[in-house]
C-alpha cells in the first residue's frame, strides 16, 4: 500500500434467515391457539361455580383461575409481538414494562406452581 492509496472499506450485511422468522411466526401462532383453547377451562370454572362446588375444591378452582390468568396474558403478549404493535406514544412505557416483559404470565405461572405444591401437600396430609 503506498501513501496515496486509500484503504478500502467493505460493507457487511447481516441478514436474518427466513427460516428463523418462520419458526418464530409458527411458535407465536401456536401460543395464540393454545391461549384461545382455554375456553374449556373457563367452562369448567363456570360449571364449578354454577354447581356450587368451587368452595369444596378451592385449590383446584384456584389452579384453573391462575391458568386462565396466565394464558390470557400470554395471548396478549404474543399478539402484541406477532402483530408488531407500535410502541410509540403514551402507552410505550406501560406496554414495554407490563406486556412485553411477560410479568403477568410469570406471576400466573409462579402462582400456579405454588398452588400445585399446596395441592400436593394437602393430598399427602389427608
């Protein structure tokens, strides 16, 4: 290289493969379908309330309620991600901290695990 030659800069393009985008899309659609499938759990909760057996089986009732809570927010989180909802404006901070971080899904799942432990201990002590 002589003093008059300029160094050449090469440009690097980073391209995401279409297969990884397709897998992500299929995963999010599957999560949405699973979340929509919680209608059966809602019907079970409704049947328990109508038959007034929800007081007798309170841990099971709580488990279904926590699952529905978790699935509901899982659907919302994945719908926001799947449909690429704009995070601009006054709702930006709320969407980022509450919806996109999956905090409600985490709370529902942790509550479900604790409730399952309570059910196991209760059945062991009986």
